[in-house]
C-alpha cells in the first residue's frame, strides 16, 4: 500500500517538478513567468504530435522542448528586450497556449501512442520501500532527478550560473561586471520554458499517453506557487512537487476506494493545499532571510541605472 | 549604420491612442495565419464574425448579452489594477456570485419581485467580494502573492459549483443533468425585444458610471489612486494601505460577482456547469486594454463581445474550438505590450560608431 502510494506520488509529481524547475530558472534571472500553464499545454501537444508523427518518444520530448523554447522566446522578447509588463505577458502566454493547443490539437484528440515504459535500475530498484517508487520508473523521471542536480550545479558551481543569479539579484551590478543582462535573461527564460515543456510532455507521453484539451488542469499554476515554497532552489522543488504528487495520489486513491466524499471536493485538495503552502512559505520568507531574487519582476534599462 | 534604442522625450497622445488599435490590427493579421493553418480563410472568418455579431438585431442583442458579464468582470479587474493589485480570479468570483444569487432564488422563498432581485444582487455581491477578500486579506496581512491565490481559487470555485449541481442542488426533475431547478419568475430580470438581452446590461452601464464617480469624485477613490502610483508616499500620508488592499480586492471581486447574478437572473435562470466560459480571463485583457478607464472598459467589453459571438459562429461553421478566441486574446496582449515599448522608446539608425 505504501509502495503503491509512493509510486503514484512520484508519477503525479514529475510534471509539476519539471514545470517548477523551469520556473525557477526564469525567476532566478529576475523574470516572472506566469505562462507556465500555457507552456505545459504547448509542451504536451508538441510532445504528443512529435511522437505520433515520428513514432519515437525521444523525438516527442525534443519537439516539446523546442516548441516551448520558441513560445518562451515571445515572453523573453517582450519582457527582456521590450521591457514589457512581466505579469501581463505571462498571462498572455497562458491564454495563447490554451487557445493554440485547442486549435492545433483538434486533429490529435482520440489518437493513441505507446507511452514511456518503466525501466528498472538493477540493484537500486530492490531497495525496501523506496526502491520501486524511485528506481522502477520511466526514463523521463530519471531525467528529472538528473535535472534537479544539474540545475543546482549550474547555478552554484559555474560561471554562467553565477551570471544568471546576478542578473536576477542586481542587474545593474551584473551589467557593470560585464554580464550581458539581456542575453542571460533571454536564455534563462527560453531554456526554462523548454523544461516546462518537458513537464507538459510528461503528461501526454507518460501519465496518460494521449492528448486531451486543457490537460494540464492548473498544474502550471501550482508550479508557480511551488517556486516560492522551494525558495528558488531545485532540491526543494523536488520536495514540493512530490508533496503535491502525494496529495493528488491520495485523492485518486480515495476515489478508487469508493469513498462517499464527492469527487469534486477531493479534486479541490491540491489547489487548496497550494494556497495553504503558499501562505506558510511566504510567511516564513518574511521572517527569515529572503531567498527571493532582488531584481524579480523589474525590467532593466541601462539608462535607469543609479 | 547601427540600430540604437532611444527614449522619446515626449510620448505623443496620438501614438498612445493609436497603439492599442494598431495592436488589435496586427493581432488580427497574425491570427489570420493560425486560421489559415487550420484550413479556414481568415477574410471569410473575419467577415463572418462581423456579420454574426453586428449584422442583425439578433446578432447585436447576442453581442450585448456577452458584453454584460464582461463589463462587470472588466470593471472589477480594472479597479484592482488601479492599485497595482492583480485580480486574476474574476472567473471564480463570477461562479461564486452566481452561486450566491442562485441560493437566494432557490431557497429563500421571497415572493416579491424587487425584493427577490435585490437580495440576489447582494448575495452575489457578498459572495464574490468574500471570495476575492480572502486573497485581499492574505495579501494585506502576509504579503501573499495575490496573482496565484486569486487564480487557484478559480479552480476551487468552479469545482464547488460543480459539487453543488452534481450533488445537493441538483434538480430532482432534471433527468440527472448537472443543473439546478429553474428559477421562478420572481427571480428573473426583464428581457427585451424577444431576444435574450436583459436588464443586466443597463445595470452594467450603471455600475460603470458609479465606479467612475467613486474613483474620480470620492476620497476613497483618491486614496486608491495614490496608493496605486506610490505606495510609500501613501504610507507617509497616513493612509492605511493594508486596509485599502483588502477593501479594493473585496470590491473588485464583488463587482465581478454581480456578473454571476446577472448571468443566472437574466440569462440562464438556473445554476449550471460552465456558467462562465472564461469571461473572467477575458476581463484581464479588457482591463489592460482599457487603461484604467471605466468608459474604456465598456467599449473594450463590447469589442470582446463581438469576438466571442463571432467565435461561437466560427465553431458552428468550421468546427473551430471556442478556445481559439483565447489564442487571439493572447496575441492582442502580446502586441499591446510590444506597442507600449514604442510609445516610450524609438528605434533610430545612427551612422558609425558607438552611441552611448
């Protein structure tokens, strides 16, 4: 029972994990991206279409990354180059994503593909309790573990990562030190968006191997909230994403057991808990030292430098 | 030759006025390619949108029917914008407003027409206000991000209404469809010209006028404007910014909630699934396009009404999904944001070397 629940937790948490990681990269460079929900949908559709047309799951994942990289570059162009309002641009991206995927996804509705299969890692998958849940999963889940580590390593152990963090904390100082603010911000937004797209692709290639209109169902927004819970750190994002995976898994379990509680009420739980977690983590953020990037949400114009 | 970005010394009024119109134009042009890609001729589609929404009395009445909730929701969102507060939850506020009004209509047993409608109005007002007020309280008390809270509460509101109409409020004579019983005649707004147009439209116009007077002619409106433009200055002037944030979000949600009242009392005459097909999200664009003006909200709501009625007919004719309208709205916002840049800056070709 515990093993089944933990397994379902990891599977339900993975799309949110990818989306949260992508959002963290955006925000670390100082750009708020509220287009996560739309990007997940674009990734889900691009991933599904890519796989359906080519017959290869790998091509699907690459297609998801590329499509959301391009969609993310619209947000990057508007917020970085044109210094537009980040909140409105992100909302526009979500609306655009919902609309465009409904339009182009129409021909994909009802088609099926063979999704990602489980690959057991010898040895590790035999570990008691956690072995099955973490090491008898599909390749995308293993990739998400790798990505959590890579993003941490990139941000704290490489010069480029330092650049991303500094344009997010204090773009004027970063500019003075020779980091190109617009280049770092543009790439952080587009690459981050690409990872969000892989999260979307997880939905249509692994969770349920098909395309359903609006299949992200608010996961993108949960990811935006989780960035704050995670304190802009990738290992904590993993914790947050699995917490929500756990709530989703439990809710599905309750429904399967035939409880008398209405399914509609149970479906509210993830959203309700997200708000609760957001309140708690915001409260904590204000008491302790804030991990929030100082320059978050502010456009940078060299002429305004003080 | 080198391309440089230069800040304009003055941004002309003509440019500010024409930029939104130009962005809608460019968005129409780009959306044309999306239509082409799905096998529909853009010119025919646009012609169809205009004819269906404005070409007949019936079409016009349908456009006004859609304009009505958009005005309420747009006013609500733009009021919060005034104070740099983001109410992305108008969609949910419409749902809980509709729920409050329906509760009164179904279970209060009031027999007098005007008392019934007044009670429904205030129930919707309070429900919508309370719903947004939660986000307002969290923002004022602990600085919790109101964008995320209002948005997530949309999902909860829609699921809550679903719970009611699939469960305790389901019409026992409704053949198991997820809807409540029909309201009695006491709980209905007046309808005109044998169309679906109802007095909610005039209520919306009245609401726009009241809000305009509230912002421009009262001390509270003045405070909202001051806090919106400079929160620190407002604090030094002794204004209670926390209270104002709560109050503005409450009012913002309450106005969006009235849209729910107007929809159930004027149009649907019962609570059912999908009572708002995304009016609350369209309201964000309306508020942004209208640039804080209540009259602007009315005009832009009408334009969006045209688009929604047209979108419905595109769905009937070419089976285009209704959500296509969102893609179009997203494009309008993109180009609007881009045009803002060209109001403040200009691109200039400079000969030779570095400029700065």
